[in-house]
């Protein structure tokens, strides 16, 4: 068993609060010392109560899934002896209603793009297999109900 921790901090300041027009901006603090400015999404809570430049929980979920998938993929690629020079993913989460009619991230599209070095490179079928293995092992993918779609070029 492993434990992961994040400190989430918000303060009212001089805002009235009960008028529901308070700032949703807050901080995420992680054990390594990193502090990330966070907020509700402006799609959920309109500006100026949200801070558009901050990370919102929905983006963080999509990023966490994409990062977890990538880290397993990198490991599997290295185990097979391939040299991967670059990996990028433009991941997109889709907010919709779930089976119970509640708003939820119902689908996440991963769009990995890789660049390999040398002549020894995996073909499309092997890359699909490696991405499938990464998806199967990803802790975040195993923790959510959203459908994950990996779109490989």
C-alpha cells in the first residue's frame, strides 16, 4: 500500500462569501515543495470567480491520466530496446452526464505522438500493443470510470 498526499488551501479574505461571488482560486501544495495555483474551471464557475490561468480539477484529472499512461509506455518501450526521443500527448477530457445523469468526465482521449531514434522502431501494431499495456497498468486509468480512448497515428 502507498499513500499520496496533497494539501489544498483556500482563504476567504475580505469576500462576503454568502453572496456566492467569492473567488474559487486556491493552491495545491505537494510534498516535494511544489505549489500549483488552482481554481474551478471557468466553464463551471464563471469569471471573475474562477481564475482562468490556474489549473482546474478537470484538467488535472486529464493530465494525471495522460502522465501515468506515458510513464508506463516509456518503461515498456525501453524494455523492448527502442530508443524514444520524444513523446507528446494532447489529451482531452469530455464532460457529459454519466449513467446516473450526473456531470462527469465520461471520456478521455489520449493522442500520443512519439518520435523514435535509429532504425530499430516499432510498427503501428506494436505501438498499439505497448499503449494497450500502458493503459492496463496505469493506476489512474484503473481508478476512474471514464472511457479512455488512445488515438495512435
